[in-house]
C-alpha cells in the first residue's frame, strides 16, 4: 500500500513516501480502515523528531477518515461497528492507505455530517472540549488566555470558550492569525512575537490587574514562565503541548506564590473508556450538525507532499486544521 515511513528520527527529510508497504492485519479489538484522509497534528512532529520516543520504523499519524473494510481477528461486530461503515478513528499509523484502528476509538460518522469535516474537528476538537470541561472547567465570565489561538486546537478553543461565555485573550504571531482568532470568538488580541511586555498587557486586560483564571498553553517552552505570572491567585495553568519545545523541569514549590493549579493533560487520558470517548465525540459532532462550530480547514495536501506538510506546520504557516489526502 501507499504510505509514509519514518525509519529514524530527524527533520521532515526522514518522512519517506512508499508505495510497497504491507497492508496491516487488524488484531483483536481492531478494525481495518481504508483511509481517504488523515489528520495532521503537531504531535506528529514530536514522534518524528524523537521529542516523544517511539519505536521505529513507524508510520506516523494519529487520526483518519475512511471506510471499514474488515474486522479484527474476533470477526464479530466491534463496538457496534460493521464493514462498510464510514468512520473517523484515533490511534496510530494514519499516513497510509490502510490502518488497523482501535475499535474503541473509532466512531461511525452520523447521518448528515461530512466525513472531511468530522475528521477536521476530531482530535483537536476533543482536545479543546476535554480541556475546558475537565482540565479547568471554564465558567461564564472567566478570563481565559489561549496561546497559538489561530492553530488547530486554538481556533476551536476560542469558539467553545466564547460559547461558554468566557472572555478570550488570544495570542498569535501575526495580524492575520489574530484576525482569524477574533472571527472565532477571541475578544482581546495580542501578537506575542511583537509585544514587548506580554505579562503587563495581559494583566492590564483582566479585572483589577489580577491575571487570568486559566491559561491554555500548547506552545510550551517559550511561554511557560510568563504564564506563571499571568495566572491569577488560585487560577489554573494548563500546559498541553510543546510547539516551541518542552517545558524544562520545574520546582513545584513555585506554585505556592499564588496557590496555582498546574496541569499537564493529554487527550487520550480523558477518553480512555468507550463511554468517555463516545460522549465527547457525540457532543462535538452535534455542535457541527447544529451549526454551532465552524471548522476551518487550512489545506488538504496530497500524501506524497508529506515533507512539505510538516515543514509548513513547523514554520507556523498554517491556521486551523491541516488534512492529508491519501
Ligand atoms: P497548531 O495548529 O496550533 O500549530 C502550532 C502553533 O504553535 C503554530 O501555528 C504557532 O502559532 C505556535 N507556535 C508557537 N511557537 C512555535 C514554534 N517555536 N514553532 C512552531 N510553532 C509555534 O497545532 P495543533 O493544533 O496540532 O496543536 C497545538 C498544540 O496542542 C501543540 O503543542 C500540540 O502538541 C498540543 N496538543 C496536545 C494535545 C494533548 O492531548 N495534550 C492534543 C492535541 C494537541 P503562532 O505562529 O501563532 O505562534
């Protein structure tokens, strides 16, 4: 089959487009999906560079959309899934024509929802939803700082937070990106590539200059220290990614300065059970069906262009969701 193999860690050059990869055999608890699209996520770059260790050779890609063509070795309907179902799935090895996907994290696309939109909202949407529900349950009227607000997770956070009645302070590296964040619900805009004193600016926006109730930070290394200064007493710092590099080791005693809550969550530990996964996914897709969530697709790149896809993402050239046509 066609697919992209990574045999060693490195830059985008280690992504090798192949046409002779073996079609995987679905094991117990898996379904074989013929993919039409794969979703790009920043985490793909962490496995490529080795920031997150994983066994190589490896096919990257955490999510896809396609059709179930066979069931795993148990050969019985899994999680109510059947051959012929159009599904989105979350797991591994998505940059390929076929993926043996975990049935537990495979979801049949509801009637009326376009498969492309379902995938474009999927992993990043579940991330945004679980962060605002569980990492810091956001309440109406709270001040919330969203870094990289024009990114995949960022735009969805802006929309969901606005719908919750929160005041969103968005950061991004360009005027165009900030305009997009505004269209998606951000109320206050800061270009963190140009702003000399980000902390002062954020404090100035918040009532009494006390800081925000919560920061959602997928940028990591370059923003973490400022985050500690911008969160108010008893507020939350939710660090959920490393786009600028990993946050260095941190002495927890520093949290006592304001009794801060510091969280480092990952989506997969919010959707470990089938019930958790389906509850969030059903809600996410219903938002789209009800016209309450607007999904911005930056572009759909052909699989053969996989190196350019990673280059563009890491060069901060993309906004919203990036898809890959298989
Ligand atoms: P994005 O579309 O948000 O792309 C990353 C963005 O980060 C860039 O567009 C850029 O926006 C910003 N950025 C800041 N500094 C850098 C830098 N030095 N190099 C590159 N980009 C930088 O990606 P995703 O939506 O896929 O992911 C966003 C974050 O959320 C990532 O850290 C990802 O790992 C994390 N994540 C975590 C999950 C979890 O379960 N914990 C699940 C999903 C995502 P700008 O130019 O505006 O600065």
